[in-house]
C-alpha cells in the first residue's frame, strides 16, 4: 500500500491557506464551506445516482460523511478554512450550519422556489436547492474558479482530497491523482478542478515532490498550528489565553456570572468578547457597541420579568404587547445564528434574579441537543392565538417571514447562539444568589487587577473568536461520553472522590453538575498549547479544567455558618482535590490550583463564624 505522506499533505494544506488574502477571515471560511458542499454533493450524486434529499436521514448522514472527506483532519477534527480554525464537531457543522439555518431550511419553508447555493455571492452559485433537495447543475461547475482562483491551490486541493486513498505505486504524478479522484468525483468537476500536467509539474518544483508512505498517516491539530507563525495567528494571540476559562464556560453553558469588586472590567470584557467575534477591519469590530452585544442595567425594583421581556397592555382597550429589550435581542440573535450574541445584565444581583429572570432560569434547563447539531429549548414566550401575538411577531421579525412563521408555530425560544452574562458585586447593596441560580450558571471571579492593561490598545486584544469556540452543540454528559470515554472516566473518578467528602452535606453534587463537568473538560481539550507554544499533555489539560470548574460549580455553592460548614470539611476538600489533581499531572507538572487557593480563603473567612465562596 502507498499513501501520500504527512509532509506532502501539510504542504498542500499550507498552499490552500493562501487561497484568500486573509485565511482567518469570514470570507475565507465561506469559500471553503461552498467548496466542501459542492464536492460532497458531486460525490453523493455519482455514488447514488440521485440528488440528495436532506429530509431523509440516510441521505443526510451520507452527505455529512462526504463533507468530512473534504475537510476532516483526522477522526476527531476538521478545518473550516485550511488555516488554524480547527474544530471538533461530529457533523462538521453541516447540521447546525447548512441543513438547519441556511438556504436548505428556507427551501423547505418555500418548496416551490428553486434556490441557488451559495446565494450571497452574485453569479457564483455552485448548485441548486429546492424543498430540501440538493441538486447538481453542472453548468454551474465553471463557477468553482471564483472560489479557487490559483492553479497551485487547485493542485493542492487535489492532493489533499487523495489523503485517504491507496495508490498502487510509490511514484505518483498527475495522471495517478486524477485517476484516483475519478473513482469518487465526476469528470465535469475534475475538469474544472485540475489544471494541466504542466501546472502540476510547476507545483512539484515549487513545493517539493510528493513523498509516499506505507501507512495512511494521521495529522494532528498541533502539526497544523506549528506550520503557521503564531505571532500572526489571532487564535494564538497571547491575550486569548487569558480568557480560555470564560470561553470554555460559555461553550459549556451559555449562562455565566462574572463576580468581583467594582471596576475590574467585568462588563467591558463581555463587550470585548462580542467584538472579538468580528474581523478587525469590519464596521462591527470598530463600533462602540457591536450589534451582537446588548447591555441591560438591572434596577433594584425589578420583581418580575416585565422590564426584560415586556408585557401585554390593555390600557387602550385592545391588548398590545409592549416589547422588552431582551425579547428584541433574542430576535436579533435568531436572525444571525452563526454569530455569538452577548446579553450583559449589569449589576445582576441588584434585584432578586429568580424573580425577574424566572422564565430564563426555567428555559435554560430545557436545552436539548438534536441529531443535526442544533440545540433547542422550550419557549420563553409561549405562542398565542390572540391578535396581540400575531402583531408582536410581525413587529419583531419584519421582513423575515421564515422566522415569523417559526415564532407563530413554536413560540419564541432561546437560540443556541445567545449568551447571557451577569456581572455581580457581592456587598450589602445586593441580593445573594439562591441555589436555583447558582446551579444553572457558570461562575467566575474577576478580582485581579492589571494596572497596565488597556493602555496599549483601544480594544482588548483577544484575537478572533469564532462561533464554534463559544456555541456548544452538547448539553448533557451523554452527548460527549461515547466519543471521549477515557477522558470522561477520569472526570467521573475525580467527582466521585470529591462527592465522598461532600456526602451528608447540602453541597453534594448531582447529575446537572456532573454533566457540566464532563462538558467543560471535553470543551477544554483543544486548548493544549500556551501562549509561548508550549504543549500540555492531555492529563495536564484535564487537571486544569477540573480545577477551574470545581471553583465554578462546587465551591460557589458552599456557604454558611460554622455549624453548616465545618473547618474539617474544607480541609478534607483541599486534600482530596490536591491528591486527585496530582494523580493526573504528577509532581513535576503540578498545577497551581485556584480551587485550593479559594478553599484557603474560605477557611480564613470561617474564623469569623461564617464563610462563602464570594469575596
């Protein structure tokens, strides 16, 4: 057996990164998306001798697998841009990004209309969609040159597509590559993709001959990251590493509490996270308030949801719905599902959260992960047959008929790209959090102050954040367990040890916390390189993640006087956590535990007769 070796495949990958002037831009990602769907559909039609009906489960699954043949890195990861945006979704984001929220969904809502894909680029469609059916139009194949403009990139893509294929000889050239691809893709597509033999020869001279291997190689994300200059790579910007815990917490559950003393930048960082979802040369990045950010200042007199959600007014005789800012922002998020939308509730605990935010607290627990990668919830505003609801949905959605029909049929639900962040100060002017709130939220303290921060740039230099870093597709432990069984078992062993210490106390953890531990650790796995390029072992990543979420989800719930919280309990927790983390890392790679530091702080506080997580 003979396969293209790793060096040659990585070289092709790097050439493909030059397909656009800025490979990390949204435009580059869109180009690659269009290409991967065209190649997947071409292969589907050639193999099955029919168009792809996305309403049929078997067709959907086959199409997804063929998309993977274009963009998968290995069995666990894929590339969205042939650069450094490496992702780990099982379905390559096809279900949540193509089937569910793109032209496919619209075509089902309007089944008589023949839609072009992509529709955003004039005169550059690659295939057609009608009533959820993807159909080839070979007259459109000529448009591929608008997505792959450079002959070197075309050769590189052909080489990359052959990465899993066995060649009969260790000496391969243009004809061998073309013949191998012809087993999977149509002649019409290959004629547009492959330039001439002389172009192939020029490629080999420029980038080196194709080396071969006896084994089918496995490429790891770190090998791709290492190819590119980290200084020029936004995803490895040193500032990015300051916020990995926030980023991972949001992906685990899109409801976060940022606690700390006044003036530490809690509200500001939410705005900057929203800004980081845009390219630096865009209007939204430079705006005072990006469109994916909304701040609502909580008032002490809030005791119900009318200020946030709105309410039905009957003052004029005919009932009308007075729309709250939260409801408007939810609608905006629904209209832009690929972009994370941040709602910041400033000074969240100036009023009792479980009163004014009751609907959201209930709905957040109804989140369900679907087979297509989307997450759905119960309605936060139930549909109504009354006229006020029809008027409300029309006002909210404007010309977006598809979204309006969704609201009319399903009620108004929470979109999976909506992220709610509450900023909190714990002092005599605020309300403490109930167990109901703490159990449903991720909690991070922000008490550290860097007086030099923010003096060298107008904006926080976080680096580019994409939707996949912030928008999770898993809700429960079962969603990640089968694919990460070994990792999850280490998490469960840790939790069992900690729960034994908490046994007999009101702080013992249950299934909700277990699920969030599993999700948080798994979501942390890709972050195995620090700002200097140093690589961490998997166990080091697991240990760090366990330490962080222990503080977020276990310690934040522990409070009470010395009859409820014993000094011995805190001491035993310290010992157990230290031993469990040490079992993962070993003494040489021992991490600096934030959980143990917090427990020491809580012990000191207990000397006054009362303790809590909150500083």
